[in-house]
C-alpha cells in the first residue's frame, strides 16, 4: 500500500475554468487524472484535502465525485473553503461512490494506518477578524476530536492527518494546530489551499517530529505526491 495526496482539484462545474488563473491551469483536470492512473493502484490510498469542486450544490458535484471515484485506489476526502456543495455530512456520505470516504470530526484506520483531519482556518495574525477567530477556535476543537478518535483506535499506529488550510508557515512553526498535532503524535500532515506566490511561505519538511507536505495541485505541477 502506498499513500498519495493532492489538494485543490477545483473541478469546473461549467462556470469557472481554472485557466483564468494562469496558463499553468490549462487542462489541469485531465493532467491530474492522467498522472493518477499512471501512479496509483487499487491497493493504494489517495488523500484529497479539500477544494474538490466549484459546484454550489451537492447534486452538481456528483459528476465530479464519480469522476474521482472512478480513479484507482481508496479515496479519503476533506472539506475545503470552496467546497460549497458540501452540505450535511450524512448527505455527502450517501452520495459518495464506493471506496471513497469523508473525514469530519472522526477518523479511519486502513491497513494499520490511521487517518484523521479537519479543514483548518486562517492562523492568528493573518488578518484574522473576530469572526475568523471563532472559526479558528472551532477548527482547533474539530482537529482535537478527530485525533482523539484516531488515537482511541490505536495509540501506536502511524497517524496521517489531512488539513485544507496550512497549520503552520515557514515563519510560524508553532500554532494551536501544531500543538494538537504534536500532542497526538501525528506522523504526517498534508495540506493545500495555497496557490501562486503564497506557496513561497509554505512549510515543507519536518518540525517537532512531524513531516508536513504541501500538496496544492499547482504547487505539485498537477501530479500526485507520494507520502508513504
């Protein structure tokens, strides 16, 4: 079993082609899925930490979910800040294809590896408003719930965490998110959200024993990254 990840697929629902953000996004979905078929087998796991589709309603996102579901491997998804189609968790899970699972306030264990996570939010000091602070505190609680769920399954198994927003930056290695990740002995964290010039501030590598992976699609040249 290998574990791969890619975030921010931003699949077009008919009204927002991504090449308006630059030539590098031209035919990006086809490039992602071509790479996916070449790299991933049905025994592997693919982590998709958010911003899967531009659809506004769950019904409109179904073709994208089915497209993802048709790819090789077991898929684990997480909600991003642009996944407006993600309504109630039960409705989302009811619409997911076989071998595709949503993580929210909970965890999974597959072949001896734990998977958990939450969306995350703007870090304090990043132009946070009082409303942002409330969301940030709520996301800390959700991450804690998810990681407690994981460690209730196993105290010793490897733990891979998905987040959409970065839990840290090059200039800020300690945050409320990293404290929770360290307390529950996460091994790997994958995150997306950042694009273009923002990728320069992304932290990649090991901090306090945790390996962080920045997996925004454009930052990976639209190729999946092998995590384990």
